[in-house]
C-alpha cells in the first residue's frame, strides 16, 4: 500500500447507551458509577428468569427515533436508529453541518456484531413488515445518508471486537488516501439471538457485571451505538479541536477456541498495538479494559495489565452500562476520547476490596489524570477476535 | 496503489433450491476436506469457506499471521436462524455449541482456527460493493506488521430468507450460491488501484443506471451478465488478471442504485513469480 497520510485525528464523538442519549449523559453516567441494569424477559422454554441486561432508556430511544425519523421505516430497526443518532451527534461535535462538502466523499465504516438482528428476528417470527431489509449493509447506508456521504460505506463484523476492527479499516482508508474523513460507528441493538446464545452458555444471570472482582460471574448484555469522526491532519480546520490522535487500531485472532480467549493471542494483540503506535507498555496511562465480568476474560486481561501495565489506571465501563456487544469498542473509544478531554477516568463499579488481582483498577470515584497522554481501548470477542485502539492526547 | 501476488483462484458453487437452505448435491469430498466435528452446528456458508480453503494448494503452508477477509452480504444468516429454531424446539436442552457458529463472523472465526491464522479477520458487507471493499481490505492487510498474507473469500450461500432480502433491492438480479477464494501475498506481479465515485444529483438526467457488476477488458468485451453474488465476477477478474500480458489491465466496477460506485483496476506489472519483501504498515 502506498501510504499518503501518517496521522489520523478524532474530531467528534457521539453515543447513545443505557446511560441515555448523548455524550454528556454517557459521561455523567460513567462518572456516577451506578449500574443501569434491568431484568430480561425469558425468551424460550427453560431459560432461567431474572437474568440482567442493560437497555437504552425509553426516553432516549424515543429521542433517537424522533431525531432520525426521516431515515427510519415504518418499523424502526434499532441498530440503524442508534447508529444514525450517534453519527449525527459526532459530526455536529466535529463542527460539520449536515451536507457539508467535506463529508460528501467520507468513508462510513460500521462495526456491528448482530447487524439488523431485530429485522431478521421479526421475519423468523412471521412478523416482518414486508419492506424492511435485514442485511447489515443497511446500517452504513443509513449512516451515509445522515452524514451526507456518497463515499464507500460498509459494515465490519468481528463479534464484540467489531468497532475496533472498524477503526482499523477506517484508519487504513485514511492512511491509504481513500478519503480525508471517515465516520466510524459501532452499534448493536437488543438481539434475542444473542440473549439465547449467552443463556445457553450460562453466561448471563441475576447478578450484574462485576469486572475484575473475585465474585464476578456474569456478563450483562447491553445495546447502543457510539461514533467517532476521523480526519487526516491536512483536512483539519481551524474551528476543530481534536479529542485525540488515533495512533493504533490493531487486530489479531487467537486461532484457538470459539469462545475461550487464549492468553498468548490476547498478549499478541497488545504487542501489535504498541508496535503500531511506536510505544512501550509503560507509555500507556489509562486502559479501558474489555472487562466483561466473565471469569476467563478478566483473568487473562487482568494478568496482562499486572505484568505489563502496572502503572496504567484501568477501568471497565461494562459494570456501569453493560456489554454493548459489537458496540463495546465504541463505548471504550468514546470514553477514551472523553478521558483525554476531561483528564478524568471513571470508576469501575466494584469495591476496591473485591479486586481479584493486584490491579491498578479505578474504583470508588473518578480519578483525575492531569498528565494523561495515551489511552488504550481493548475489545475482544468470540471466535478469538482481538482488537485494540490507542489514542494520544493532542497538544 | 497496491502491489501484490495471488495464488490459485478457486470458485465453489452449490446447487441450492430457491426454497431451501440445503443443497441438492453437496461436494462428494466435502467431509474428507472439512471433517465432521461440530458439523451439525455449521451452516453451508461456513462449510463452503472451510471447504474451499481446505482443498486449496496452499492450505498446507504456514498460515500463521495471515489476515482473513470474508466479503459477504448474508454469510452466516442460516446459522443465526438455526439458533432460534433450536431454542424454540429444544428449550434448555439446546447445546451451547450452537452459539459460536451463529454469529455474523462465524465462518471467518472457524477458518482462522482451522488454518491457524492469527493475523485477525474482517467480515465485510458493503452491499453491491462488497467485492471491492473486501479486496481492498485484504490488500491493506498485506501491509500489517507481521502479515504473511491475506486470505480473501467473497460470496454468498443463500437461504430463502437471504434471497428474499436481496430481492427487495435488486429483484432483477439472480442469487446463485457461490464463493471465491484466493490468497494474496506481498509481491510485484500485479498492481491494483481503486476508485470510488457516486452519482451527482445535480448532474443526473433521468433515472440512474441499475445496480450491477461488470468487468472491462483486456480480454473480450465488457461483461455484465453477473447476478447479485459478486463471487463470480471477482473470480473472473482474478482469472483474467492471471492471463494478462505485462502492461495489460482489467477492471471490475460495482454500481449500486443511487449509491456509491466502486472500481478496481488490476494491471500486470511483471511475469509470474516476481516477489518483493513485506512492507510495514
């Protein structure tokens, strides 16, 4: 590949999550460190009742549908709605107006694990509306309409590592000169298929996600979308104030087991991300862990942090907003940018006495990090998917 | 511009009745190639991905650090539906092994496991531009640190639900099951350039051209007989490239109705066997 650009910046972010609609609600929710969990209805005979999930609140959901009404069909497909909402907020945050000529050829890259699962589930239930399509390509197409882009638009699917994988693709697009601007969205909406799957693995239950705690047991599935506007250095305008420079977005695969992460594979991805960024582990100040609250993920990830990143402040947002599946990397990426902006790390919803390893986990209250320079964002998924992005503070 | 080499091009097809998710005549050597372990949880998309890679000449080579790019519009949709059917019919007796086979990127995951590819994988859906974006991403993968190549698979093995979904956008395009596979490596035998464009609303007079995929030169006239499944066009593009003389080019253009248009042009730079070292990202 002939590289034409070397530096890529984040100029706008947007998000809708179980903490509400918009980045302010999200940041307030993370900093309050209070879980936003509700009980899931059983979906099939024998599914244990009382399992917890985390959903976009009804008021935020209605706001998103209203804001994207002209793009939604008779029956809104929620991944598309959430994605469009987050993208709209992100481009406004980047000081772009809808229809801005700078966006007309931008790349739209959407990371999603379940795509338009609700539309497919409606068809399965014999309840399809006859016109709605379920192809995941519909999501980037809708985001492109919102953005006002006629450039390449595509979905990237890599289970719960999807958004960081999408960041990797978008970074490739900008570095290779395909475009000067990219809108990257991570999104997933409530999916029956997902709940059934996690239930069959006995991975969901009546206690919420407790990342890195000794008594952790369950994943708490969630929904939502996060978006980032990426720009090349030469396309930056005077009125824009980048949150961060995206210095790495690396992927790897364990090639080992469909559901159990491999310590060597996860370490490999950390090494690749640091190499891509030209950094040592000691340079990383803050890590947004994947931190699902499952026994095996947190043990593997936590040991890497203890061994290689002892000085980094670690936090895991899934104890607050749940696991947004393919959008999990977007939740981390948006939070990473907000940490660089506010110089603050939200706390993980566990007590310091509960932490299993000798981990530098932020607990209790949000921790000020006035000298923060580099923030790392981890996202891993079934199928051995690993993806890590690293953000640098801009001067 | 990307410089690269590529290995053999394999196109697999299945005779799949339009109202069924099961082929009428699967490959006779299917289970010799993909083995039977875990097969009851797989759909035909995953099976055919494992089959085409498993029978390829280079499959026995060291695949560590390869990047896997799967370009597909509907991919593992049958497995997603199968999980819901299993939950409904089996309740809590349902095996936990259904779920890993029923994600939108299951085929790429099981392929990584089967051949030991640790470079990471992308499952890409760009609608009618899927072959262009998947090819581009696979070429980007050649520049990743440690990359030993990119394994590219593009196509769909349709189930009735996915046929119906595709038909809502392009009822005029047939949905023939098929999957193309090749392995890209760093090299200097070929060069690929990508162009993206879109209809300019101000310049449009009348209706925009219909959605379609076509090839242009150097061998024969423009070919635009392709249906919805871009596996067939991409296979023809790569095979035509293989036959080209030095300096000749062939292009594949994908047009979506009122949406973006993508074009890739491959030019032969040197005779077969030319190589160059890996380049860092």
